[in-house]
């Protein structure tokens, strides 16, 4: 494991981290690690979960018919 020091953290970010750490019952260091892991490490999503998300997204969209010309115009712009 490696240690790092972070300098010049803006006050609003520091206070947000402190608040989140308290809310999650973690130390400030543990909260920072949790935030970094969440943002930087990929989450494993199964193909079934991905398919469910795609279907939900498709169902939430307005049903519109597009012509080939409409698609070509969208790609060009």
C-alpha cells in the first residue's frame, strides 16, 4: 500500500468529505478512499444487467420513426 498527501483542498470539498465521512461512519481517510474507488475502479456489470438498463432506457425514450436521411444528418452534425 502507498501513502499520499493531498494539498490545497478547497474548503467546500473538505467540508463535503467530512460530512460524508460522518454520514457513512467512516474516517476521513476511508471516505476519500471510498470516493476514489467509486470514481476510478470499473464496476462489474453482467450482460443481463446491461440488457435490462438498455431496455429501460429504450422504453423511456419517445417513440419516433427516423429515416435514413435523418440518421445521416445527425451523424454529419
